[in-house]
C-alpha cells in the first residue's frame, strides 16, 4: 500500500512563505482531507484555497517514476553511478569550478544542507545557487547591510499588534492569503489600526486599505527617501535610538534630501497625489508601532536592495524596530526560502548563515565538515548568482549543472538564452517530481524525486519559524527523497563517510550542531539552533514549530529580534545607508512603450505542476492573460476577452485581454505561471531581460518593457 501513516498527521503547506500548519487525514494510503492545524502559530487553523486543495493535487498520474539516462529508463544503481561518473569526468577535465548546482525554495532544509555540503564542501565549487535568488535576495542583502545579518526582525503577531501596517509591493491578499486574513481580523478588532497599500496596481489587498498610493513602478526609493527627509524636517526622528543604536544617519539623510527635496518633488517622481503622500508620511511618523511589510514588488528590481534599505532607514530613524508591532518585515515567496538561506544555499553564502567573508568561517566550516584533508579545499570566494550562473553556462565556463526541484527554463529572465545555455551544457542533471516540464528535454540524467506528502524534513517560514514537514505516503514508482539522492551520489564520488545519513533527522542534527559550532554568546552569528541538536529522532519527529535563534540563552526560540537594540554588525550598531534612487534598467521606448509587471494569481503556485491538478483552482484564472487599462486597450484596439500579444526585446507572450481600471495607464500585468507545457504562448519569462540588482543579483522581473498588439 502507498502509505507511511494512517489517521491524522501534522505537517506544513508546501506553497507560500506563510508556512501554514496542516492537519492531513490519511486513509488506506490516501490523503483524504486536509484542514488547518489549529495549534500551528502561523495560521491557527486557517488555510487559503490552495491549502484546502492540497489533497486534490496528489496522485501518481503525471509523476516522474523512474531514473533516466540519455532518454533510457535505468536502475537507480546505474543512474547514481552515471551521475557520479559524469560529474567527476567534468571536474577532471575542466576543474571543480565548472560544476554547479541550482536549487529551490521547494526543497526541505535537510535536502539543501547536503547539497550545499557536497558542492561547496566536497566538490570544491562555489557555484551553488537557488531560485530563492528570484524571490528574496534583495531583502537578504538589505538586512545584511543594515543589521549585519540576514535576520527578519518581526513575527506575524507584530502585524496584528501594529497601529499602522504598510504593504509595499505586496498583494498579501493573493500571495500570502492567511497572513492577510490575520491582518484583516486584527483590523476589525482594532478600529484604530490603519493599513496603507503602496503598489502600482489596485489589488484585492486594497479592500482593507485606509490609504492607497498607486506609485510609478520602481519609484519606491524616492518615496521612502522622501519619508526620511520628511521625518527629519518635522522633528519626528527618534534621536535617542539613532544615537545609541545606529550609525550612518547623516549620510542617509543627506542622500534622502538630495533625491526628495519636497513632498511635491517626491509626488512627481512617484506619480502620486502629494496630499495623500503627506498623509502617509504623517501616519508613519506619528506612530511607533508600524510594520512595513514588503515583498517581490520591492525585491524583484535592479535597485531592490536599495529599496529595502530605504525602508529600513525609516524604521531605524523612528526607532520603530525591536518592539511589538514594529519593524521592516520582508515576506518570502516560497515555503523554504529561509531554510535554504540558513544552510548556505545562496552562492554568496558558505554555510550556517555564514558568508565567505565572515571572519574565520572557511576554517570553521572546513574543520566541522572535516574537509581540510581534501584536495581541493572549500572555495574561498562566492560563486555565481542565478542569472550569472546561466551566463557562465552560456559562455561554456560551467559544463555540468545539477538542477533540483525548480524549472529555470521557465522562471529565469531571458528564457531564450537560458534554453540555449541548457542545450549546449555538456551535462545537465535534473531531480524532479513531475514527468513533463520545460526543463526535462534538456536533461542528460533525470532523477525522480519525492514530493509533498512523501518527504520528511523541516522548513522555515517568513517569521523564522522552523516547522516539520512530515512524510505520509510512500513515493510513487522508484522516486526517492532528494537528500537520499544527493548522499548516494556523494558516496559514489568517494565521500561515503561524510554522507552516511540514514534519516533526515541526522542531517538536521548536524545542521543544528554546525550552527552552534564555536558560536559563543558574544559571536555575531545570529543563526543558532544548537539547542535543537542532540535530541534524537523522536524529538525531531515531535518537533513543534519554533523560531530561531534556539540556543542556550533562548531554548524556546526567539519571537522578535533586536529588542535590546544590539545588532549583528561588528560594533553592534545598525547601519542606515545613503540611498540614491535608480529607475528600472528595462527602459521604455517608442518600440516598447508599456511597463510590464509580472506576478502570481491567487489560486496558482509557480509553474502549476501541482495546483493545476485541482480543477477548482483553475476556475479563478484558467489561461494566460494580459491585464491593462481601458485607455491602453482602446489605443491598441483590443477588446476585453479578446486575444493580444506582448512583445519585448527577448520574446513574445500571448494572452486573453482583461481590461481593468486597477491598472495604471501605460502598464500591463501578466501572470508568471504558464509554461510551454501548458501553452506555447503565455510564458512571462520570455518578456524579461536579465538585468539584475548589483548587490543582490535579483532580476528585475517586475519592470519589463513591452509593446501590445491586437491578434
Ligand atoms: Fe499554504 Fe500559503 Fe495558503 Fe498558508 S497561505 S495555506 S502556506 S498557500
């Protein structure tokens, strides 16, 4: 029977970064029902429509079930041996740095840990990055520059306790629906709470907004620089907080004043009404308990990191941080974007939240993993970030790529280049759950992986909360867990001793020990879950959701960071950054006069490999579409529900026209979900050029430049 469990099992939803707890009911080897876990602090029993349909997305149909090499089904032994042999052959022929991995926020932390350990620790290549680069890399870089660590200071209760919640570049109602439900209820209970939505589109999140600012795409840094200058001019700074806990204020203020000399100037730069703008400034400045919640509308930009720091600057300048109901709060898109960061799954990280430049990190990690005796040793400089990685493949500098649980052929910008690079890459290995994806035709070796309901491990949600995802069913056919596949390849590469785990709990235990290894209370390494180490499998199986750090000083976890005003920087002070706003790199022109925005729709997840299996989730939006303002529709001669085409420098996209006053004039919105497997026409990545943020490497997927044609 296809079963690991019977009865009720507590697990977590595999979709967005809210990380809701799910109670699944198993009967005769099937998940027959799901409901929200009332005891999980992320959702207290709530689920959104995607979560409630989880059991409708399961089943063997469409799953990848057998390993394949060069198009032929083979045994696992052959597939693993061939994977190891070909990886080694590429290393021998071209060097360690020609081998790379591209991971995913869909992987569990244990999968991520062993992948990072194998590639960076034992194969000696720094080129391991993740699709989380497309999601929250700018937020990570912003936190690091300000706080000295990639540390989200807030938690979900802060949203409920705030007097003012500012949603920037976040359609919370669609993309993090349970968090939106919590905010909505909190607002009903507290009539004094205000919500401000800052977004080029009028979204469903505006339903609870007291104020909406429909800003020009990409102008966020002008708006928050303007806020900093306004707070200073109106004596609304927290001078004591600035003096005791921060540095860099004067430089930040000076830059803000240069870019935002008056409210009117900012209003012009952001294309918003000056009175409404000043109302926002007044509300922000006069409340202490303010949460600014930001997401991909801020991050997916060539100046995303600067925008994050412009927001953080305002919180630091007002002392609105480290308190209940206060702080700059970045919400991740994927279920385990943060878990991946914890183990070092970004190319600029080494391991356990340490970067290459973290003092002593290379030596520490090398000793912990016992790689000192290996030739080569750990790489000593960061690897290629996602877009750079595929550029390096395109140039022939990377000759072997292992992709796990993601589909770069769809999700990365400049899709034609990505596909060309994959086609020319001498070795492409793909670990995947689904039998039919746009990536698989490029794979030399295909490894069938287990999926949600089958995997065992942990994930970390947007508020630093580590939760268990629990296996309930056995994987279909010959599919195997990602951690197992990686370890088996590692053994065949000669690293049996270091990869001899028999269960994910052993990997988690090692991960927890590494986080606390030589990490004293005075260390600046904030990520520390050492109190979860050494507990054994039963404790792992029973692990309750808990927020890191979890160490000797905080054995029950840490709901909020920086309450003492001490940060993870060398001198303990938070840093305000001078920000000079920059406009999108994808410039509008007479050829491409419309600003393109891309994003999710409410009921779909990523490339729809799971959500499209539940018919009721297709009812909300059934096909690729182009949403645009009535004037733009009239100018192009397109009718509502007609077909139209968008063209950009890199490609084209066809979709059903949806005319909407929610769009600003001159701007269009398309969903990111459809792939060539669903339709040859509606892949949004075809329209985006691969410009990236110079600090975070995050691509500018929110601000394309396109032309519209009637079909
Ligand atoms: Fe899943 Fe996110 Fe919906 Fe919660 S809000 S049920 S984590 S998709």
